[in-house]
């Protein structure tokens, strides 16, 4: 067998072959040549005639290999399933009407030295699927389809925002101070500067610096890193869309988010009605808006407010087995009760609005509800999709919030923020009224594809070390 070449030149994709010759009559041999390349997926030998199935990632086509015209016929019959091959031949159909390429010449491009599982019928063990994604994507067309949809989702999102005048930027992944979200950061060290740095937990504070600089509509799609556990909804590194719009408030941002999700659903699935966990979810606008305290009352039948005595709030928390600490004020207690009793039961789509200021250190105070902030989260199928608010623009209030966070951090809360003096300096140059949001793109991909685990929409999820 000839030496494996350094390059090969296919001149057509299988999907184009299928489209171009869809009406070819059975038992027709054209004079049209085709050069294709891909993996050999199936093969069967019937005496002096061999058949194969070649997959190039865009589709599958049959290979028709008669011994009299196929060079090295015996070696062709001995190919391994999974071998990469290049084939040149004429386009034809068999007597049964199967579109085929007659193998007039072929070249081995790469040998599959490990057998592919289950004769290409998929991988039953989910851990193996995630560890060996390079196999999973070949043997599971559904998995490949999910990541093709994810790619289109990202492209459509960028177009949607750019068509509205937003500018895409890239901000640092190494932060000297962790901030922008309440999350435990990953820590690393820069040797040349002898400086500890943190992988970003959110790009928020840098994007708002750019709004100060005059970028009226700005967004970033990129990885963020949070040193937390893994679950069907959490991966330590994940993709976030963050956007900020000057002169807007949280109501404007809610309208933008629901318009984006409706647009993506329609473009990617042809409908606003999605399926999650064998239930339908209609993401057509407008989405319901309800305050956190109203939703708690709907769920457990108890009306809670910031004026509810701490003793009563703690009693409600205890009744519903909500873990609390002595440092929790009324706002934090209400949030914990909501997350334990209410959030997962919300099918939605629904905007949960008006979070306590105590748990919203970057949000602007509500214009009419004392102690509350103009903050929202969108819940779809019991999952948080995004978090947004009217941004806090007053540097003195922001300093007070940062100092409260820093005190919590010093008391052992390693998810609390620290004081970012440079960000405060930026606010002192003036941040106009601004609305912003962070959308978990992995969860959005789950929603649009019907995936039940974040690992199904992340190509290479974080996993425990493999056990030998």
C-alpha cells in the first residue's frame, strides 16, 4: 500500500453530492467525476464487489467498489472501520437507486488503530462520551448536530447585537482583583511580575469601564471561570454573553433578552415552542414579569418582605430546610428561601424582578421600592438563564457596597467581592444610566437543543481524573 500522502484535495462535499443528484434515476452511471474524503463507516464484501459508506462530516454516501475497476481491491476490503480514505470516481446510482461513488482510485489518509464502539451506533457510557468527544461526534450524529446548532447560535447572537449597533470587544481574562459576580475565583501567579492573578469570574467591571469610555452598546462573548462544583447545570469554565447599553434600564434589557431568545429559537428550530424534559416551553414574547416576593408567596403561601422580622424569616427558612448563618440579613434570607422553595418550580419563561439590595452589590436601588434593587433573572424550565439590572452608577454607593462585600470576604465568604479601586475611579469619571445583563450561553444552548446536561453542549467538559 502506498505511503500516506501529506495532503489530499476533495472537490465536493457529500451534502452537495446528495443535493445535486437527488433526482438521478436508478441504475444510472454519469460521466461526472467526484473526489471525496472522510471516514469509512460501514463496509460489506460480496465476492468481487464491495460496498462502503463514507462520512465526511456533512453527510454519508455509498462507495461502490467492483474488483475489476477498484485498485488494490483486497486491501480496500481489509480497511478498518473508521479509517480515513480519499476516493476518486464517477457518480452513479445502483439498481436499487442508492446514490454512490464508484471507487476508481482510493488512498488511505489515516488508519484507525482503535476500534470504534458499537459499530457506530453510539456510546452508551456517558462518561466515555464526554472524555472521548472525538469518537462521540462521529458515532452520534445527534451530538454533532447539537454543536452545529451551538455554533449557529453564537453567530446569530453576534449578528443580532451588531445589527442593533453593539460593538464586540475582548477584555482581560486575568484580573488583579476578582469581581463582577459573587463566585469563588481560580488563582494563578505571574512569575515575571511576582503577582497573583485571578481567572475572571465575569467581564462586567471591564465592560462598564468601556461604557464610561463612550462605548454606548458593548458586548463580549467569552469564557469565565468559577471555582465551584460540577453538575448538570454547572461547569467550572463556561461561556458568558455580557452586554451593556447606555441610557437603558433593566426593563429595556429584559425586552432585549426576550427578543434575542425568541429570534434564536425561531431561526434554529423554526418555532418559539421548545421542548425541555418532555414538556413544552414557549419563548414567544412577552415574558411574564413577577417580583421575587410575589413568586415566593405563590409557591409557599407566605408573604415575606424586608420588614418581616428576622425571627419570622428564620422560622420560614427552618421550615423549608434552608441553611442560614447568623450574618444573613432579611434580604439574604429572602433570596435563600426563594432559591430553595421557588426557583426550580418556575417553568416560565418568567422574569424574577426586584432583588434585595443586600444581595445585589452592583445593582442600582429600585426607584420606588426601598431596600430593593432593579435587578432581574430570567427563569426558563426551572433554570436561571441570565442576570441583569439597572447598573449602579454612583461611586460612593458602589464603594459602600464593595466594602460590605470585602467585610464578608474577610469573614470567610470566599465568593464575596473585594474593593476595586480602579473601577471606582472609572465611575468617578461618570457612568451614564446603563442597563446590563449576563447570559449563560451554555444554558441557552441547552434550552435551544433540548439537552438536559451542560456537558452535552460543552465540547470538552471538566471531569474527574480518569480511573485506570
